[in-house]
C-alpha cells in the first residue's frame, strides 16, 4: 500500500506542496517501462515527473506528450517527443489531476490540456495519477469542471449546464481575452455541480454539440494513484 519515500529526518515534518509534487513525480518513475515510450500529462506535478524522467532518459525511446508546454519541457531536457499517431499503444500514462474520487474517476483540465490528455490516456493501457491528498474527494465537482468547447457553442453549452444546476464561466487569460487551448478552442469552467455518476455524466455531456472534451475522466479513469501525504510518504492506491 505504501511506496516509501519519507522526508529525511530533521527536515520539516510537514512537506510543502512543492515537495509533495517532487515525491510523487519521482515515485512515478517506478511505472515507466524501460525500452518503451511513455505517455506524459501536463501540469506542475507532471513537471516534477518530467524532471525525474530526464534522469533515466537513456532508458526510454521518448514520450508522447499531452500539451505544447510538456513537449517544450521534455525536449529541453533532451527527451524525444513522438507524435501520438506514430504510436499504436502506450504501456503507461502519467498525469496529475484536479480531483480524484475513491474509484479513480478524476476531474482534469485545470491546465487547459484536457483534450490531449484524454487522447494520450486513451492510447495507454495504464493511467498512473500523481497527486497530493488535497485532490482526493468523495464526490467530484467541488473543483470547477473544465470543458473545452468550440467558441460558437459556448453560450448554448453554458445554458445547458445551467439546466443541470451549474454555472459556467469562460476561462480568461491574464490580459482579459479568452484563453485559447493548444487546439484553438475555449474553456468553460463549471461551478456548482455534484458529479456522483461520473461515467454517465461524461458520456452525456460529451455528446452535446460543440463540446470538444469534458474534464471528467471516467472512461479513462486512473488505474493507480500515487498519493503524496502530509507524513511525506507516497501511498499507492489501486482501482
Ligand atoms: C492539466 C491537468 C492537470 O493534470 C491538473 O490541472 C493538475 O495540475 P497540477 O499538477 O498543476 O495541480 O489536468 O490540464
């Protein structure tokens, strides 16, 4: 159950969020298969994984990346990035999450990379989620649900979420303009939902015209979660 990675004696007993990200990022190396391409997610926790991956870069052919940001970091560290279309399947996909429930269902997309994340996860036999325990929830929905949408459909989709009890807002950049994803689309963040049937919800919302990707990962849920805890240990949860 416990993948032992304790904070050294004498160090601050309560690890910082950044230390926890480093711990789970390093722990994920155990799931990288030597000689095989690895699927790589996006976000501040995955950045720690990419940094750790660089230490074993000579043991893998490279990675399939889920965002321009991760691609840039991988390449800067000398890790070759393969096009997803060049790969038939991946043994493992390593990514963070904004929320994860007790069955391994997740909310993702806080970093706006949800579409490519779902694509790479769908190529992969095993999803290893790396998070700290603040991301663990009993029911998904407290974190605003990211939904990538075709811009001309945004207002209609927002009304459809209102009918479900949610409030959708367009994600903006720092300069006030709409955030544009790597795929040239927009993101709605939906507050006020309680997603107690994640697979049904994902299946239903995915069919709405103009929805590119809903940030519920139930069809591509985690198989394993490496959970950074306040004690400085990494727990391994299997679903
Ligand atoms: C990006 C994601 C990330 O995995 C999620 O937002 C978690 O990010 P972080 O590790 O920075 O907390 O889904 O689209």
